[in-house]
C-alpha cells in the first residue's frame, strides 16, 4: 500500500515522457526521427550500466568465441536498433498501410501460410523480438485476419495506446493471462495468431536448446496447434543495410497428434529463431535475461 503513491507518480512521469517523445519524434522527418532514435538508444547503452552489463552478459553466454570488443559493438547496435525501431513504431498511427509497406524491401514465403488459412485451418506464426516484429504483424494483417497475444504493460495508459497502434493497423489483440477460449475460437475459425516465443516469462514453457544452452521457452503455440489443428510456422523480419526490411515466412512445422509430447515443436521453432538471430545479432533484444531460469536437475 505504501508504494502505490510512488508507483502512480512514477508511471505518470513515464507516461508524460513517452507522450512527449511521441509528439517530438512525429514532428520530425522520418529519417531524422530514425537517426535520433538510434542515437538515443546508443546513449542509453552508455548511461545505464545495469542494462549494458546484462546485455553484454547474454552475448557472452551466446557467443563465447567472439572478442569482447565485437560483443560490445553488437550490444551497442542492439540499443541503436531498438531506438530506431521505436521511432518508427511511433509513426504507425499517422501512416497508411501502403506507406508502411514501402518500408518492406522483400517478402518471401507468405503464400505457404496463406494457403493454410484458405484451406480453413488456422495458422500460428511464431516470431521473436528481432527486426521489426510490429511491422511484420501489420504487413501480415493487411493480407490475412491477424491477432496477436500481447503482454499487458504495467501502466494502463501506455498499454491502451500501444494496443491502439496495433488495432489501427487491423490487428486484433488478445492480452496475455486472459481466457484461452476466444483464442481457440479465433484459430478454429481459420484465422492467424501471431505469438512471440523467444523470452523467459511466466507462461507455460519447456526447456529446449538455444545457443547451446537449455532455455525456458514458451510452449503455448505448440499446445494451441495441437488443440485446434492450426498450422504452426515461423516468421521473422530484419532491417537490410539499405534501411528497408526483409520479411521471411518459413514452412509449416509438423505437430504430433493431440496428447503427445510437443517439445520437439518448441525446439524446432527455437532452432529457427536462433538461426535467424545469428544472421542479424544486433537486431535481437539481448537486453532480456534469456537464461534466467535454470533447468531442473536430472
């Protein structure tokens, strides 16, 4: 109870700060806003030791063979990428879908998932906090009926604004830790449910290999595929050197019959995630403590 006034004050200040940054960045030309966002990201990396050390530690666990200088360059690039992507995401409400689609330089594999949906089955594209996952969802939603499972933010005003950005691009939002019934209904109606499965969170999970270490990985996507008969895929985005994005939708992952162990499905979409991250390591959110939970002793 004692912390409530402080928490309310902190959230109020944070909301005002985000609203101010939103207004300022939207007043700038797009490329200038992107550059400023990247610069603020690199500044954050320098000025916030806790986040810097955590990020470098995750990179050391994943890439022990790389020199410290190389890992530090990747880490700085991570925050620049997040800042640039954040500046872009704040433009979503003012941009039409054709304008957003001009940010996409190439797209491959979407037809496989679209064919699954046309056949009457639902589809579950598993993705990660890599590239521009919000753009990936919006691009898909312009072609197929898409919903996402989203974590609820600690501040209701920020949460509402974030989800309004998504809904403005035709994306239905199911908040995490709510009833699974509407999600099951959505998939059984043959629609698309995008899921992020690359972080150690409090949801149902299993341990699978990720960068040579056992990592607690969300397994709900595999369970939903078993329960509904939906196809499960992977889909990723990455920024190209020219600033445009490439989107990649991969082939369907085989799912064992209902009731059988689906750990192999989780391992496969995690393997694909690692493979993609290795292509663009500076575009994944290494500031998350991915190996926080230790696997149970055998």
